[in-house]
C-alpha cells in the first residue's frame, strides 16, 4: 500500500482500499414524510450523503455499518447494498475542486473513485445525527426538499429510492421505518411516501389484515382528532414468512 | 498508479483499478434448461466464472461489456449489476495458491480484491464461447451440474441466480433468454427453470395472454410430437409497459 493510498481515507492513519468508497442513503419516516439524512459541509452551503472509505481489514458491509454508526449513533441498522457507481467521470471534478479544494487533498480531484451505494432504514426517533470532520451539520431533509448535492450524490439518492421502492414488497421495510406501535393510517402513509402515490385506505387495510403480518393491540392512539385509531405491531415471524413466500406485491 | 497496480490486470500492460475486479454470471436457456457459462483453467480440473479487471479509463459497466464480448463474441447483451462482493477473506487464499501459483502473480494471493457481480442473459444459439489466457475451455453447464468453482464463484453464481429470480417479474428476462420465436411451453419452461418449480400450464398461458405481452404468429412449431404448438413473439412495447407498470408478479 503506497503513502498515497494511506492518505485517502477520512482518517489519515487509515490503511484503506484505494479508489473505492461507499455512500449511504439513510431513510427515516416522520410526520407522514420520507426523510433522508444529509451532511452540510463546513462553512459552505454544500451538502452530501454520508460516506467513507473501506479499511483494508474490514468488509465493505462492515465499513457501511461503521459509517452509519458514526453518523446516527445506531448499530443493528437495516442496511442494503443496492448499486456500485463506477463511471469514469462520476461528477465534474473541476467544479468540485473549486468548491472543496481548501478542505480536501489534491488527489481527491485527480483519482477516480468507484463508490458502493447502501441504503439504510432507521427509526427516526432513535437517531442522533452527528456530522463528520468535513461537515458541521448532519440533518434530516424531507425527500422533496433535498438540495443539489456534491459529487453524484443526487444520482445515488435517486437510485437508492428506486431500490427501496422495488424492495418494498419483499424486504421488511415497515418493520424498520415504523415505530414499534403504529396505526393503519401510519403504515399506509409510509407506503404512500415511498411510492409517491395515493392508496385507497379501505383496500389497503383489508389486504394488510388478510396477510396476517400485523397484530392489533388493545391500545388506541391518543391525542388524534376524531375517532382514536387502533395501534398495531408486526407479527415478525408471519411478516418474514409472507415476504419469503412471494412478497407483498399487492400495494 | 504504482507498478504493482499496473501488473494486476489480465494484460500486464493495462492500467487497472487496484483491488477491484468484476465477475459475470452468463445465463443461457436451451433444451428446457437454464445454463451458465464456465471457464476451465489450463491443465487443471478447476473452473471459474468469466471475469476481469477495470481499466482506469473505462466504466465498470463497460469493463463488464468488454469481458462479455471477449467470452461470448456478443455485444448488446442484457447485463445487470447485482451485487458487490467485499468480504475481507472472500476465499481460502492458501488453497487457491496451491492450485494456481504456477499461473498467477504472487500478489494475487496477497492482495484482497473486491468484485462487482454482473449477470447476463444471452441467446444460447448465438454465443461462441471463447476461453481467456488462463483457461483452455469456455463451456455451457446445466445449472444443476455446476462443479465447485475457484475463488467464491459459487457464492457469486448463487447470488446472481437469486437476483435473476427477483427481477424475473420486472425485467425483460424472456426477451433476452428466449429465441425470437417461441412456443408457450418454451416460455413456461423458462420460468420453471429459473424458479425451479412447476407451473400449471393452463393458468400460465391464460395469464400471459391476458397481459398482451406476446403476439401469436401464424406459424406453428414443426418437428414436435403431438399437436404442433403455435409460435409467439414478444410485443416489445407492451412488454415494456407491463414491466414498468408494476411488473408480472403473478407467476
């Protein structure tokens, strides 16, 4: 490993795989809205996804777990690798250099980097966002308000969202985005936020109940207008069975 | 780029990205059977998937297209990146060294390599398999007869097959695996081979016809026993619409 490669990590002392990085699209769900965690770069109005390099002695999955833990305080996060971004020119290096040359080594703008994209689903209420050494804010953004991002991170975010939509029917998305107890309208709004379309509530409730993946609790949600809706939790065993046995392709 | 990195490509003169490779699971369909293209290593009873390195001036997708063209003679192949394999120890280096040290540079056994997995679907009848410089045979194997492969290539193959199964309902798999004209039993057998399960023929035909993705031709298939079955071709525009509009999740 050359000196150069040693320097290209977030920490100068790290021995990392050269020309390889990872980026994380971290999704949360709150107030009926799908949100994503973004970093704001120090002293600039520039934003990016959280990311990092892969140490020589860690797997790429472990590197993603480490980055997620550093940014959210959480481990045991639901994490899926969705695509590796490997164009020769992933972004406009000259434009990037103008913006960031005071913060990053020159080699960052010369060397091509291939990046592995992960998406993560986290319980919004349990996350303590934490910026890295290049950034001074780590904050949730509504998906609809995401600004122009550095590097090719808008592409990575869009592809991560596409992967989430595709996997909605055969991964335990609800289990990871919803709080432990939720109402049927909460769950419906999560589907609506991810798919960006309206769903008929009566059909939705009927179909979900028919699968047996949720258990109705004796509690109702308090502090909501009109009739208090019942709370549900997932029957995790049944949820897993349904996903493995062909999925929830009816929404 | 160091001398070392220059040497790690399949061709010594290539300037490739260090510690990054790609491997291809090339599927074909013939005689009602799903097949995969394997390389046999020179003078050994050892097999692997086709693969290669990524040149500094080509995208990872273009590298996969190049490898596929070298091995099959085809360009314009349906190709999907499905997973990047990034464990620290992807395989037993010592065991590999015993088998291949007379053919490969020492560094191959020392340096960890992250590999990007692609699967490809090809028209079996149009492929001219062609070994690379380390191998003396490039041949189709029935999926069920695949031997133990070098590196972690059995894992890569299995994950590629899983990706193919998942994408069967929203990628134009039939268009790429079946010949231009095919019978309804051909199509059914393709689904059965990929999913490794029996499908009820009457239901299958009814559901496929209802989608409008196939057009019945005036020809029938000749030289088959019993009643000659009609030939069909895909209505490519309609096929694309159905896949985009929620997919074929009924098989």
